[in-house]
């Protein structure tokens, strides 16, 4: 299975999506690594994030081209978006991962073998990293996701 990397950033206020991985009818995605941090001037701001499923609408954002981790692999079938202007239609309570993070810290999640988060082979369905709340001022966060398809 080929592996890909997507990355995105967004200046977060509550209920905004940093990065989304959008499904397709031809492939499933298996998220196995997620890294989150901030490139802003250090301050004591905190935020809560979810990696959450969406269905029926993947929202509108800036397109991100998935990069193969092995240059011999072809183009990805799944697509990605960052810095959404229109939010995806998130599935209520379909939270795959939840964490709180201080702006000065980096967060990383790596799936245990067989514990990958699966993106279904369905158009307009996928997962997104959404900022739920921000304590303090808005913060620019950067996110990288590695996945297989």
C-alpha cells in the first residue's frame, strides 16, 4: 500500500478545520500518524482539537496535494484541503481522537498496529482536524497527517 503525507495550517478560532482528508469511491485511507504544532511567537494559548469523521459534505478549503512517501508510488486517490472557509458536515459524536494542546507544545499521535483511523471509500466522506475551542488569542497551528491507501 502506498503511503502519503498531507500538511496544512490555519489560524484557529473555535470550530474551524485545519486539515481534512477527503474520501473517494476508489480507495480507503488509513491514517496512522498525526503531528500538530504552532509556528507562532511563543505564548501561553491553548486549544482543543478533534480528529472527527465527516459525511455528505467535505467543505471548502485550499487544496493540498498529497505527497507520496516513496517517490516510486503514483499519485494519491484521496484528496485533502486546509484552512476551510466552509466547514465539512461533521458526523455528531464521531470523534476518533481528541486532545488539548498548548501553543508551546507539539502533539503527535501514532496508531498502534491495526489501530489506524479508516477513511471510507465514499465520496464527500473523510476525517478532519477541527479546532473545538481556543483559550487565549487565536493561534496559527500546523498539522501533518501520514496515511496509506
